[in-house]
C-alpha cells in the first residue's frame, strides 16, 4: 500500500462511550503518509516488503492527497531512482546519523526523530555516494541486512543482487552425509570454488548462485597484495562464523560446518564476496 491515511481517532474508554477522553485532533490537519518515503529502518523494511502501515513514513506530498498516479515520488520510484552503487562491491554498510535539533529550540523541532544515512565499505571506508531512506528503498535488486548497534550507533548492511547470478552454475551432489557444491561462473567456464557441507547443508541455492556471481566478478589471477583478515563474525549477521582449516575457509551456520576451497586467490574482492554471502544468509 502506498497511500497511508492517518488512523481515525478512537475515543472509547473503559465505559465504552468515550466520556473520559478528550481529543485535540480537530485543531490539526490530517497527516496521511506515503509508503514510498520511509524515515527509519523499520519503515524501510516495511516499504521494501510491501507491509507499509501508517507511522514511520513522511507525509503524502501529492495534490490532491492520495493522487499517487501523478505524484513525483511515485514517478521516481518507477524510474528506480536509487543509490548510484559503487563499482566492484556487492556490499555496503549504512549508518544512521540523527539530525541535530536547532540550537535555540526548547521544544521538539522538525528534525526530531529523523536521521540521515552515510554509506561505508565493509572495511569502514566512507563512500562518496549520496543516499537517503528513499533512494535506498528505490535501489533495484537490494537486500536489507539486519539492524545492529555498535559504538558508532545504529547501522545495517545493504547487499546488492548480482545480475550474473542468472548464468551462474552450482553443481550439487550428495555423498552419504555430506553435500558437495561446485561453483562455476557459467557454462564452459573454469571452476571457481568447491563448498563441502558436512552433515546437514545450510546453504540455499539462490544464495550460492549470488556468491558464485560475486566470485566470478573478481579480477582473474593471484592477488597483488595481501587480503584483509576474514573476520570470525560479521556484526549484524548472526549465526554465521568464518575460520580456517588448512587451505579451506570454514563456514559455520546453524551448528553445521562447511569447508570452502577456492580455486582462485583470496584477495580483498573475494573476502568482500564472503562477507556479502554472510549478509545474504542472514538478510532481514
């Protein structure tokens, strides 16, 4: 739902007649909201999953109210007016920055409860990319990671679907209690990696194809410089842990262990692909 009318006032009290309630609503204008203009993480999640309900969204801007077909916000939504995604990464970290109130304000101001967004790489490098709640919501092929809190405040992951996933190939075979997944960028392409799941497999096919496409998009050959350390856990990706066992990268999920053997060098791009995979496995 896009047009979100303000809920009606319900004066009913314990007696059922509302005699103990006083409303000032007659002194204010109506405040219908737009389901395409989220103002916080919860509203963003609702808007991206079609669960919008009044509250947490900006005002309806159309004239007349509810005229969504001719509204500029609707047109920008249909044109996918989203974040201009930086090249070379499927994963970004969004941090919320509360808007400051006016210095001379005594009561709540227009900025109260509102926030802006700043985007970073998963390694903490700030990205020179403009973003706000609306443009994040309008970015095509975007998955919303879970919200978490750290010393810098509220943050959440954004992971973009890789268009190459449609041509990625994952050959999966069951051997007794184990499952083996061979990852290929496409038909006739060299193998990129093998994922061996011990006991129960906890790696969905769609996520594996996205991971394969991310690996395929990395530069071919050996890394010219050392890769960043693969974190044991990624904040906001609960239940997924990384480690090393000889030449393999271990992935623990839901109490099950899998070994990833890469046929390509582990560099910054491929470590980023692993971090994005963890977010995809735990996306909101």
